[in-house]
C-alpha cells in the first residue's frame, strides 16, 4: 500500500512539473497584459524556453522576465498604447525595453511591432536567425536597427507600413533571399541601411509614398526580383542608385509620381522585365538612357513626364511587345529609337499623342523612323572591326572617316569593362580574359553593337 502511494505521489509531482514547463495559453496563444505577468514568468515557468504565439500588450515597460526564451512557435506581437494606472494617471506607450528577448533564436511566424514610439530600438533581436516575416507599423521610435543575424525569412517578408515617426531603419544585413519587401506610406522615413547580402526577392519589391526617402543604396547587391517592382510617390528620390546590380524583374516595373526623379541611373544593368514597363508622372525626369541594356518587356507606357526629351535608352528592347503608349510629354521630341521603329514596322498599333514636334503623333514618328533606318544602315555598312577573334588589338575601320563619340565594351553579364569617349581606330584588349564581349560604337544619335571574341 505504501509503495502504491509513493508511486502515485511521484507520478503526480512529475505531471505537475511537466505541465508547468511552459504556459499553454488559449487558442490564440499566450497574451501578457501586465508587467507582473512578465516579471513572474521565470518563477512560474523556470524551465520554459519555448512558447507558442506570444502577444505582449498592456502597461508594460520592459520584457526582462522573458530572457530565458529562445524560441517562439508562431507569431510575436508587441504593441503598446495609452493606459491609465491604478491612481488614474495616464501612461503613454510605456514600453521602452525589449532586450529581454535578446536570447530568442527562432520565431516561426510573424514579428509584429506597432505603437512602440518610446522603445529603445537599437540592435533589437541580436540572436535571432530565423523568422517568418517582419511587420512594422504605426507609431515607432525614430530609429530601428537589428535583426542582423537573421539568415532566413520563410513567410510574408518585410512590411514597413504607415509609420509616422520612423526616420532610419537598418538591419537584415545577413539575409540573402526574402519573400517580399513592401515599404509604403512612411511619411518620415529617410534612410534605409543594411541588406548588404540580399541578392534575391522572390516576390514583390514595392516602395510607395515614402516622401522623404533619399535613396535605395541599401540594395546594391540585389540582382533579381521575381515579382513586381513598384517605385511610386517617393518624392525625394533623384535617381535609383542602389539597384545597379538588378538584372531581372519577373513581373512589371512601374516608376511613377516621383516628383524629384531626374534619371534612372541605377537601372544600368537591367536586362529583362517579364511583364510591362510603365514610366509615368515623373515631372523632373530628363532621360531614360540608363535602360540601354533592357532587351525584353511586354508593354511600354511612357506618359506624362513633362521634362523628358528622348526615348534613347529603349533602343534594344525586342519589338514583339503587346502595346506601346507615348503620351503627354510636351518636351519629348525623339521617339525614333530602334525598338519603337521596329515595333511600327512590324505592324504595331501604338498610342502616340501630346508630345513635342517629332513625336507628336504616329505620322511624325514613322517619318523619323524612316530617316533613322537610312542612317543606321549607312553606319552599319561603313564600319567594320577586325581581327575577330583577337588576342590584343581590335581595329575599327570607318570607310568615310565616321566620327565615333563613344566606345563601350561589356561582358555577357552586362558589366562595363571599358569606355572611351574619344574618336579612335584601335582598342587594346590584351588585358581582357578569354571570352565573348559586346562592342558598342556610338556616332551622334546612332549606335552599333558588334560581338567579338578575345582569345
């Protein structure tokens, strides 16, 4: 009888210990609404390192009592608000310190940070290596930095939405691939840093209505966006430097309503857009020549860019597009680039109106294209390069002493290897590695592209 009683007591005690390892929470997970609940966590659950779906709200100032946690199975939702304490005093957004979460390594779901304007946002989540997604919204401190050991995001990507105090965001410096990036409606956001190793966005890459954002330089390693790329209403951007290594966009590209944008410098290596290209309502945009390596898109809409004068830059796009719109750009007089002319000669039916003389309507563009065809053929017939292949000197022979304004050599990845802005008839390519290269010859408004082999 004593043995049975002893066995029962031991079993009962073990069950209490096992059940007391971590809180079970309700169906939505664990919700902590007071500082006392957090402070007592380590006492109540001394061996708990993993917890399900954690929501932290209420009049809480710090999360130090959660420092033993290393894993959250599900989401982490951190928010603060305006409260009234037991003596009827107002407490406005009391959360200032989340360093109690510094030991967390893995969060399986979303991290949600909102209404935390008084938070010390320096180097948050330093041990975290994996999370499902990151959502930052509403009231924040002026600067947020951290997440710099995260190497994996496997759900919703990064969203920074409708913050009205966030000026600087820095982090995610180790991540190489992310499902999506949506940074929208942030009235004070000025600087984005980090992302040093990000090469691939597997979904959409959107920047919309960030009126103080100065540049995109944080994304200088990015070379592929599998979804859409939208840059809209970022009224302080003057160029797109930072996207210099971007080569492929799997969806559409829209550049619109950017009031200070002057050039597309930064898209110099973009070669393919698998859907449409839209460049509209950028009042200071002067030129689009940085799209010179773009060879494919399905539709082009270049409209309402009141300072744009030329479509040079669209020269090399495959003419088998589904639509062409060139409208309401009163300074635009040069539309007879090769891609447009080839589209017209193939029976394309464009919409062309409201531009300057030379591009005011379809008939003017057709006339300009006919003149271009004669000049282009003349250039091709009067310039040759030899020897090809070569191991040292590449000769350029012009039969009528055609003046070349510029010579560019690039490799198969689009990287520019050599540039010369003086008229010459010899180029020394001895230092180049063996392989195939592109030689671009510019004479006035005309361009001729040759391939050559370096032995």
